[in-house]
C-alpha cells in the first residue's frame, strides 16, 4: 500500500475522531446536572463519573475542543498534502486549482460531517453519550488539561482586553447569546428569554436595589397592644410588621398578624393586656451590599420571608421579602384586581383623584397652591403626605394642605402601596365678622 493511501486513511480516521469529539463536547455541554444526579441516586452506570465532569465542565470541554481542533487541522493538512501532489503531478492540475478543490472538499466535510451531524447527535442523545464517554473524558483531561490551559493563557495574552481564565468556550456570555438566538428564532417566548436573563443578573444585583426603602416601611412600636397591631395590620394590608424600640434604626423583631389573631382568639383579654413585644419573632438582618442570589439562598435555608436591610453604619436601610427577590426573575407581581389608573381623574365638586407617585410640583399646579417639591424635600404626593404626617401613610390617612384635604386611598398590589390620593377642596372658613353677627 502506497504512502499516500496510508495518509488518506489516517485523515479519514482523524475526521471520524473529530466528529466523535465534537459530539461528546456537545453532549457534555448540554446534559443537565440535576438529571444526572437523579441517575446517580438510581445507580445508573457512569453517572458518578459524569458528575465529576460536570463539576468542572469548562475544563473538560476545553480539552475536548483542543483535541477536536488538533485532529481536524491534522486531517486537513494530510488531505491537502496528498491532494495537491496527486492532482498536480498525476493529473496535471494547476496548483491553485488543486488547492481550491481541496478547500471545497474540506469545507463540506468540516461543515456537514464535523459540524452539523455530530452536534445534532450530541444534542439528541446528550445523556447517553455523556454517560458512556465520561470515563474517557476524565482520562484525556488528566493528561492534556495543562496543555489546553496553557493555550488558553496564550490566547488571552494576544486578545485585547480581559480574557476568560477558563476559556471562552463554556461561559455565561455564550449562553446568553444562545438564549437571544433562540428568542430571535421563536424557539422560546420573549418573556421566557427575559426570565433567563434575569436569573443571570441576580448575581450582579444588590439588595439595596430591590428592597423597600426605610421611608416606605410600616412599623410598630414595641409597647403597642395586640389590638393596635391587629388594627395596623388590617389597615395596611401587611401580615408581617417590623417592631421597633427607640426609633426606626432599632428594629428588634417582627410581629406576624397570624400570631396576633391566634393569641386574641385564644384569649380575648390579650387584645388590651399584652403588647406586640410578647409575640414578636427574631429578625433576619442582611447588609444592603449583599447580592440577591445569595440572599435568596439564605432566606430559603432560614425559612424566612422577610429580612431587615441594614446599611454600612448599622442603621435600618429598608426591608426585603422573598417576593421582592422573585420579582427580579418573573417581573412585577400585581394583584388580580389591579388596573392601570390615570395619573389625574377629575371628580365632582372640584375634587381630584391623583396617583400617589405624581410629582409634587405637577400636583401643586393642578390644584393651584404654592408648594415647592424642592423646598419640601419630597418628590411625590405620597411623600408630601408622609412628611406632613411624620410617618408612612396607610389607607385612610388624612392631611390638610393649603385648603385641600388629602386622603390616602385603599392600598393595592402585592406590597400594599398606596396607589392613589383623593384631593378634596375644603370649605373656606367664614369671615370673623359674620361669625360674630350670628352669635
């Protein structure tokens, strides 16, 4: 057998090997770790070895990519060498024509045989292929992983900007791009794509960005009676209320409306004789610099639904619930009765129903009063009410402002925030001389 034939056979073997490596790489990159953990619990053969591979997936994928690239390049060189010699010397082809023919042949082989076919098989039979190849993959990685890592470092050195320490072959950025491609091709819905991106962004989001700020917190003093706590819970719509000591920076516990109701049901006299301090539960404190994904895990482990957020000085920055964290993934959770109300709705007798988030300056222009948001130090109508009251308004709270009576209306949404404020003009006081005449 001639040397040229041996080289062609070697190239064919390398092409087949490349296809197997690409297929394995695709399967390892696609297989679900949670599913393999289930298989390991069922003592499925190869599941334990595959779990080791999935524990450091980028390392093993890099090795497979290195081997497939080496085999493909070697096969291309061999085919080029044999093809150019035979086409040029035996058939009299010009060198450029021989090279062009080899390029066409190798492009077809690389795209169809080494690209489409093995990747399709790897995706269709990911579990089976990954399970059967896990042992071989671990063996190859133990030998070639240092070389693959060295080549990644070299690639990062010649790449402008910051490179990827584990290589760019199995990164979050690549997965995000795949999600976008899937969305563009209508393989997933837009809301599903947004949800997946939100999961990635949890690691870059801090608690201070999702918490309910201190200025919007509803709290109760430790010496308040259970009846007062019950009233506050029913009026505000909150089932968990922070308990404070000397001031809002001294959050000493949480009182649960369920605990209050149970205690009052068992002992009616407890309404007036007991204070919230006797029923409060311990607080779960977190720094405002904590990442959201870590907090979600901590709250799940602690089996708590609310945490008090503290700033770098130890003061109360706000509070956060597990629903706030979930909203970062699934989006705003609205009540089924919530509707989009207009910012301003004129009513009878010159009254207005305005959005609680309406700018103070716009509200002042609407009712023609002299109120400046910058001088007041507030931005919204609800903020103006809070400043005049000295506390966070709850439904039914009333404030008189320059001849207008502002009433906080029913809270709405999951956070029970005041959604609208009713502004009613007050009847002017009669002149003093008219009052004297009446007397």
